[in-house]
């Protein structure tokens, strides 16, 4: 019967925001076989189904350029945390951490580094095929992580690669690109990425050029040396000639607020004038989130997680690490809140700051932090209040800034208190920064979530409402939209996201998931069918 109709679905009477930053226009959208085949004024008779949008805004589905869902999608394929905020496409493999390549001899190190995936595959193609076979609700594409590549070749060694190791890393990177990665990410703040230098990064990033890939970097520093870190990222971009995406751009140290981001924005604009293709992404919150072991000085990680845990239990070494950690955390232990602890025993610490935990346990804060890391064998995460609203708004207002959640695919009953960005990033930008703070018009907010990231990532057939594009769509109520997820109650469904379509299929309506898994695995340079 479906074939008798010209359209599977017509969405009528919408205020269409097409994702190009152009003003909205009133019209209808006709969909057939998952694609937008017509926009304009359409006759309803020809459609299997007609939805009256009642003059609400219809936008392209949101594209999350910065997520880590590769580690959770196999367990949470319905991706409620993503779908309920209007995300229809996400790019994983960020911050230097990806699902592949896997060196079977170093699987344990890899699990310590990257979390709980099984890693019983070698190549990216194998991981992607599995996702494809099990089905997912969002479209998913990935970067390959520099840290994962370096770990496969050199483990956690704190030195330059020799010639042979460099060749091996290049070979693995090319393999991932052949398998459909969109580029490479780095996590220069985390081991083993932190052991690399600008020469190593430039040599690897250069390899992306022939693939048309891009380089996304979690920079070496986001606290007191953000300016130097941006300089390094621009240097890699200049040397390699490959487009650069600065991941979750921010300044996390109070003493550097309101100054450093003015400098970094000026540096990026100058680089753009010179012809470097530089953009950035950002999540709209004043707290970051990472693993608790990020509070251990980097030299403690040489050799990997197990070595680090040993050092924390060796009194003389622990004292040295403690002294350094306390020095860099003056006045900050109260801002670091436990968001996840794996064991039942430490469940009470979730939601408490390191300063509070130290007081309850009657120990020094660095000891409280290190003890938790040891007791949880590293499986303990934090939310860290480090940014200011002035910086968030200044960075977000830049024309080169897009939105990226830094979140994960998860259900509404995921354990612990994850950062609310997992569940609320995109509605928060629209409700708070666009509607309430009036930083920019709605068309610009949507552009930062759709057309701009699609162009950066290199997805030619998504991110716009245009004939021939895949029908990833969000119907939203601009007056009602609200990010209800917050730090103490992050796993809430956002308000005002009325309907979410992935490849033309209704995936959520008014905060209820339809159970459909119509997402596709996206591969660079390959058409999705
Ligand atoms: Zn990151």
C-alpha cells in the first residue's frame, strides 16, 4: 500500500528552519523512503500519513560532533539520552579514545584506558559492522583516537616513537580511515596522548589530508595554558594542511577567566583570515566531567593504569604525587564532585565533593581522591565546576563555534549521576542561551547544531532540510523547550522536543521513545543506503 502514495509522510504547516542559518519560512516537507523529496506547499492527498505541525518549528535533526557513545551504544542502542534532546547523528571516537584499532596483546591496557567495551575485534570495520547488525536509534559515525593508536603500538610509554613505531601508527591510522573514520581525535591531556609532541601529531594528522578527514583535539591544557595549547593545535593545522576542530573549547581556571578565551578567539580568527580551516565546539555548562584519575600528575601514568595504581600505593611516590596534586588544586577540591563510583561500598560518595569526602574520612583531600581511585581501580568519575558564564557565552557567540555534548548514549536509568550534558545539551542552548539570554536567533542556534557540524565532519546528505537529504528531523516548541536535566537530577527528558525522526522514521514523540532503531552507521566517503 505504501507504494501507492507519492509520499510516506508530509509534515504540513511548519516553520521550517533549514540549517543554513537562513531565516525560517512557512511550508511543508514531503518524505519518501527516509529522504526529504520535496519542500514547499504540498498537497496532502498523496501521502500515506500527514502530520500537522501546527506552526511549530521543524529543524534538521541535531548533529553532535563530539560524543563518546562508541563505548555505550552496544549496551544502550536506543540512546534515549540522545534522542530525547533531538540528536539524530553523533560522532564518537573523540578525545583520543576510540573503539579501534585494537592490538590483542594490549587489550587490558586498552580497557583501563577506554572503559568497558569488549574489544574482541581488531579493526574499526568490525566494530561498525557489529553496531550495524544490532541496530541503533541514532546515526553514528566516528573518529579514530590518537591515544588508542599510540597505545596499540607503544603502550603507555613516555617517549617519542622511533621510526618503525611511527610507520606502524600511520598504517593503523590509514586502516581506520579506509574503514570509514571521519578523521582523528587527540586527548593530549590524557596518557598516552600527553606523551606525544607537535612533530608526532603533525606527521599523523598530515595522513588525513588525502582522505579529506579532519583533526579534533582535546588540547594539552584547558586551565592555565589554554593559549599555548591553542597555539600548538594551530601549528598542527598549519603544518598538516588538515581542518582543525578544537574540542569543547573552555578555560577551567578562575585566574584565567575572561582573558584567555579573548586571546584564543582572536588567534582562531587570525588563523582563519590566513586560510586555515579552524572551528571549535562547546558544551553549554560551567562544569566539566572526566575520570577522577585526571587529578593525578601525568608522570604517575607512565606504563599504564596498573603502574599508576601501584605508585599511589607506594608511600614515597604517593607523597610526591600528593604534594604536586595539592599544589595544583589549591581552593579547588570543593569544586570536584564524584559522579560515578563502580563499587557499592563507595556509592555514598556520589554527589559529594572531594573536600567533603576528605572531611568525613578525616584525611587530606589528595588522599581522599587517591584512595577513591585505588579502591575503585580507576573506575570513578567526577564533575568539576571550573568555567564561568561570561566565557561560555563569549565562546558560544563566535561564528565558528558549534555545539557538541561530550556525552554518551544512555538510558534514563543509567547508573550514577552523569553530567547533565549527556541528556540536555542541545535544548539547553536553545532554551537558555538563545531564547532567554538572546545570544543569537534560533536560526543561528540550529545552524550550530546542524549545517555547521555537517560541513565540518563532511556529511553531505544530512544537517539540512533540503530535497535529497535524509529525513532526520526535529519538531520543537520554542516557547516550551527546556533542558530539565541538571547536576543533581541529570537523567530527565527535555521538554519541548515534540517529535524526532531518524531517516524518516518517528523515533520519539513528546518524550516517549517508539523503540525504533532506524539509525545508520555512517562511514566517510560512502553513501548510506
Ligand atoms: Zn575531551
